[in-house]
C-alpha cells in the first residue's frame, strides 16, 4: 500500500511541488497474518466456527463479509457484529467462542493460531500494543451495540447506517452485503420494522434507496442528529 505526499521540487523552479509516493509503515499484526496465516474460503452461509467451540484461532477477512451471532433460548437470532475486509475477529475473553461466526457472502479469511499471536506479542511490543488496541476496539464496539439496542427503531436504523458509512471511509453511498433480516437481527427489530423505518427515512429525504442493498445517505447530518 502506498500513500502520497509532496516534497519541494528544487531542480525545476522554486516553489513548485511534485507528488512522490512513500511506503506506509507495515502493521506488525497484519504482517503476522499475511506471513503465518492460512487462507481459507467459505461459501455463503457456511459456518466458520460455532458457539462454545474452543477459541484456538484468530481470523482476518480478506474478501466477503462475516457475521457473528447467537441463537437465543426462544429461537430468535441475535447478531453480534459484522466484519468486512481487513477486519480481524475471533477475540474472546474465555477459552471458548461466545458466538458463532458465518460467512454472509462467499468469503475468504486468513486463519492464524491464537497461541502463535500470543507468543509473537510476548516478543514484539508493537504487536502486543496493536493486539491490545484491537481488543479494546472490540469492547467499545460491543458497548456501542448494547447502547444501540435500547434506542427507538428509527434511532437504531440511523445508527446502523452511520456505522456502515464510517466503515466505508467517507462515501455517502453504502452497498450492504447483509440482508434486511441480518440488519433486523443485529438491531433487535423485526424485518418489517426495518423496512418500514428505511421507507420513512427515504420519505424524509434523509436517504435514498436505489436498490434493496444500496443506500444513499442524502443527509448524514440529519441521521447523526437523530442518533444523538
């Protein structure tokens, strides 16, 4: 990956700037996955790991999308998180997985032994620091999800759209790989409520719905005010 910066061009006229490209510093934990991880493909809806199975591995999404979920005692499904390309998942506080993980679409992940990452972190401070940062990020994400579930249906849907917007880095158009049922199970709503809320936001000109999976956020500020 490259980043672009500028330097003063002193050979052909003072004051002119010419772009050059410098390499971005590598991410040690990502490097560990790339060097030590095994690539594994999963077809749509295939299980990656199950609830209560030993948490022996960590996973990095290369392509596709992953959902983690738990089936409640009454048969309802609660989705805990969605993971997009570049995301690392499988972090657990205990020895076993608290949620199951499935591929939403055809997905490829890198798999690495949890013990190998722990051993590497013990030798490399930068890996340990980034591992701690990722763990803290997962905790923050879980806390934000809990807070989202106590809001109104409109606030929950608005918050979800803003979350997805942040994860696609600034574009106002979001292509959702997950279904309306996935969104409903993530937000603790019925699929009818999600569809009705999206239609209401469209009528309010906060969003546009070119297709069932593509959402244009026409007024992100209005959504943020609604979600505050």
